[in-house]
């Protein structure tokens, strides 16, 4: 068997798969969150024009908007990714005014 073409094909397929997955990070985030150890815990969030701080049952974070790598929104949550951590804010806990304020905050991307 001629191995170089097979290895080249497998390497190419791996890179194509990685590129497609990178275009759709929501699937990865939704799959990883339940096993993160953060699900089901209570947290308090303060947002301002510089960033946000999260204080909770087990840990605290301070994140500047310039550190946010990805941001997303769907009908039920706001999601931010920064420094290897996913922050998910449920819209059902926010008033319409608070949601508009979050949409108006500066982001790095």
C-alpha cells in the first residue's frame, strides 16, 4: 500500500473538519458546558463599559471586553468566551432594558 497519499488525505480531512468546527463554536460550547462543573451554581454578574465581573459559589472572574474572544446571542442566552472560559447569561433572568444594555456594550470583536 502507498502510505503517503493516505496520510496526506487523512491530514487534509482533519484540517477541513477543524475548520468547519471552528466556524460553528456554539455546538462545542453547548456540549462542553454540562461537564464544566459550573452548571447549576448561582452567580452574580456586574457589567459595565470596561468589562464584566462574575462572583459565584465557587469562583470569581473579572473579564475586560478586550479579552472577549467570541460573543454570541440566541433567543435564550448571551454567550461570551474569554481566556478559555465560557460565560452564559440566561435572558430569562434579565429585563428587556438589561438585554439592550448588554447589546450596546463595546466588544473587542
